[in-house]
């Protein structure tokens, strides 16, 4: 006598519950699976491909970021790393991959190893630039090839190019005016790289601040630096060697302000008792310094996010006019400017 169960169809195999990514990874690795499971996985993968054919790309789109100071990429300065974090977060939120491009390979421009060639080789749809000079041949090549490009702190304009920056002129003028309001009349400035837009704009702001405060501009109070600590140290040493040294020094970066304070201490002076110091950037270490550093706070992550947003708009809308973004920067008063000291003396 036959059991009724003998006439029942075989049970359905268990359903495969895997994402498209898991399926793709399994097939890529060639994992050991049964022929039945493999056949069904291939079928599901094919179905997924058909379903997404008219939808978004299977993999994230890619944008690039290039940072250079001179002939090398440079992440040592905290400004660059903070801005890059803002770029990364905005790219991730929009499902873009971010590829960091290395710096120039040599002094001689080579089309074969240019950023344009690297963008094409890696499928990069647009690039964010930091630390570039206006005459950089790489920059000219990107513009001539109409690669979507957004520069940070370089007023770049074109059919598929734009820029994002802080209001460096007004921020620097505000810092100088504040020092004058505290009673300082001999105010010096250690600049950034004068071939850079921030370096130039902060000098313009410094001179504007002096003019608004009706203070004379002194050539010997303007010392060129490079945004890094050692130039701040050397700049302050030169200022302290003057017959009439300044009462306050505005530095074009917090890194230089750090060097300037070290130089003052090495000369036996106290900050802010003997000389006031103000920086620019509001780096993470500024509030932890002794004395805590008065500085101009840039929205560094905001610069990165705005640059990424502008680049994606250019990539996704070929006919649109690329936006220019200028972010405000605010003075953060701490100990190094001597505000509390001056207030105490005036009581």
C-alpha cells in the first residue's frame, strides 16, 4: 500500500534572502555553493540588473579631491583635513565616492600623469581643489578640458567651474578693529602665502582694519609667512627685533600664531601681558593652548560640504550656472588677545 506522502511533490527549497550586494559578492568570490543555489543566484542577479537598468547606477558616482602646496599634496595643515572631512560627509550623504588624488609628480607638467588623465582613468566626474595657485598648469588643463571643478579659496570661474571661500577680507578687518578697540595701536600682521587667495585677502583685510581704525600702515609690521608654525616663529622673532615692536600681532593662521607665541616666550615675553596674538582658522588646538588663542573661526567642514554640493550640481546639471559660495567667519575671543586683562585694568 502506497503512502499518500509518496505522491506529494518535493518540498520547495528554502528562499534565498540576500541583498543584491551579497549576491554580487558571492559570485565574485566564487564561494562553494550547490548548483541549484548558484543557478538561482545568477537568476536573481540578472533580475536585479534589469530592475535597476533605468534607475540609479549600480555603484556610487565618484568625485575627486586634490590638495597641493607647491609640488606636493599636503595634509599636515589642520585646515585641509577639516575641510576634507566636510567634503567626505557630504559625498557620503549623496552616495558619491570620494577619491583623494596625490600631488604633482614632478615640476614639469605631463598630460599623461595630469589630474585630467587620472580623473578619466578612475571614472572621476569632477574634482575639488585646495591649495592651488591661479597659474598652476594642472588647473589650466582641468578648465580647458571642461572637467567639473570647484576650488576652495581660489576665485575660479568658468562654464563648469566655481569656487567656495570664507569672507577673509571682512574677517581679518574685524580682528584688527577688535584689537584696536582693546586699546592697541601698534598692530602687526604675519601673512599667509601671498600667492594664495587667503593670504592676499587677509592682508587686504588687515589694511582695511587699520584704515577703519585710523591707524597708519607700517611696512615693517607686515611680515610674510606661509601658514605654518615655523614661519610664525620666524615672523614674530623679526617683529620683536624692531626698535619699536608691535603691541599686538594678527597671524593669518592658527599654526603661525602657535609659532608666534613660542617665539614670544623664547624672548622672555608673556602673552597677552606683553604682546597680544590673534590667529585665523580656529583649529582644534586653539582652545587648548596656553593661553587659549583668540582667533577667527572658519566653518571648515562647511566649506568642504559647500564645495561638494556645488560640484555635484555641476556634474548633474551641465547647463546650469555654477554657484559661488562665500561663508562668513567670526571672531572667537579667548585669552591671547588680552581682552580680560585690558578690562581688568580699566576697572
